[in-house]
C-alpha cells in the first residue's frame, strides 16, 4: 500500500521561502537534488521572503497566484515545499492548486520508500509513513466524516475517519512489534561481537558524502553506491583486517540530512543503534560541498539526538580529487589523528586512514593485569564472558592473576563498579 507511487513523470513546481523566523536557510541545491532523486522533473520554482509562515497556506496570496500560473503554464501536476507543512496548510493548498502538495517530510519519506530493499528497511519506512499519514487522514476522508448508514450499519457506529485511524494504529502496533524482533536480533549480534571482543567502526555522515564508496574501498565489497541522496538505507556490516591490530567490524549506515523527519529517526532506531554501540565513528564529509560545515553541524545534532555524541570520532574529508587537495592527516593537540583528507573513489589516502584507525582504536583498548580475590568469582566470570581474558595464573593464596584486554568503555564500567576495592591492578606490557 505505502510503496505504491504516482505514475512516473511528475512535473514539479518547487517552493522555497526564506523565513526570518527560521534560524537556518534551506539549501536550494540540495532541495532540487532531492526532487530529482524522487523521480520528479523540476519545471518551475517560486521563492521569496516572509517574516513567518501563513497559518492557512504557509505562503501569501500573491505567491499562491504565482504558483497557480506556473502550474498552468508549465503543465505541472505537483507542488513541493522545501518546508514542513501542517495538515491544514496541505489541505488548503491542495484546494487552491487542484493538485498534489508535498512538503519536505513527505518528499524524504517518498525517497526512502523507493530506496528500501530489505524487509527491515521496508518495515521502518512504512512505520514512518503511517505515523506521518495518521495526522493527515482528514485530507482524504472529508466526504466521509459522518456516521455509517445502510442496512446493518445504522446505530452508534464510528465515522470512516475513526475507522481509518483505528486501522492505522493497529498496523503501527504490528510493525512496531516486528521491528522489536529486528532490534532483538541486532542486540544478539552485538553481544556476539562483544563476546568476541570485535570493535565496531561505523561510517556516518551527511547523505551523498561517499560513505558507501569508502566502505567498498576498505572492505573490497560491492555495496550499492550512487551519486544521489539516500543510496544506502539498509546497514551493512563487514569484517576489516587492520595490520598490527586485528579484526574490526565496519558498518555502513544511512546518511543524515538537514531537517530529517522525526518519524524516520524514530522508525530507524533499530538501525541507528549500530551507531550508538560503536567503538569509533568515522564521520565522512564531502570536501567538495560548499557548505560542509553546516552538514557537519547537522550530523552532530542528530548524533546528540540518538545519544552518540560522546563516542570517539575520526573525521574523513572525502572527494579531495574534486577540489584538487592532497591526501593527508591532521592531528589533535594530543598527537592523535583527528581529520583525514582522502579520495575513496581513487584510493588516495586510504593507507593513511587505515593507519589512523589502528592508532585511534589502540588508544581505546585497555590492557591490564588484575589480581582477583577468591571470593570475587562473579567478576572473573564477567571478564571471561566479555572475552577479555588473555591468560590466567592461580596464586598459592587462591587468588587469580589475569591478563585482560578490552575496550575502554567496558573497562570504565568494571572499574566504576569495583572502585579499586577488590583487586590490585597495574598496566601490562603491550
């Protein structure tokens, strides 16, 4: 139902207003790219300045007439706004234009619906679509806002609108239940990686920054990569061998975008948990973008929303071949790699990135020698469960001396729990 789209060849009039009430200006080039990515043909555009949106139609009467003229003269059949519209504004605008009106949220949802390939991805997109549609039901059922009538249907009953809302809520519960199973499976996979002590490195970044191309370059894979927004929706995990470090799990994730609909963030939480549970984030940035600083800020904002802002990060400025810059590494005040400049398309700087990953991950691994008293068997069991024990020796007094190696965040949890009362420790030689 929700993956059926209108026939191809939609002719679009794009509307993008500069609002004084908005703290950030919308990127017009990105908006046009989203329309083309959704399969639309951009035939007209309207822009202007307003102090704030009109409560009824978002735009003023003059702009409504201007759009009506373009719809008629350009034979357009869709109006797309680069803003979020209320259900009332959408309904009023459709009455004025006599055609479909789509806001930025609906546009992004449509692109996601086209890109979703896996069963999990389709479930997540459908859930987001249902939540978005539930606030707009009245637009499609204004002629049925009355009690049911006819033989066998008279009586208290419920309106068609109420029936539809109930059916959508039932569907939402069903999909949410299925996604809980997905979440459970992903959780089990993460526990297995934790037990095997495999660090996870997640590729994150603004959409179309080149994450999938970099993923393919690093893992010698053939994940779908294209020069268009949201080419990747379904997360992909591959093992990556790092010299002098060992095996890590590299994850390719969905790209972020400015004003990413909250329905999508909520629906994709099962996927985004792969980001939250990572040992290291590789933030891929399109170096050829004129507003990459704004894109970085947007990604950081979304990371904060999902609780991943404090995770260790390594910035990778991709596509240096398009701006004529050399591949190089920039280090922070502590001498650690902080920013890598490379080209995933041609492979320039990939060796620098691999060496930097080893440095970053090694700094996040704690190696210790612990002496545990005989009555602390639970701690010893936990360390074995984590796969952290490299060797063990028993002492004459019954205590055990263990050489352990585990990610720093796991060590911090154990150290905070014990607070130095139950064992003595000293750094082991690496």
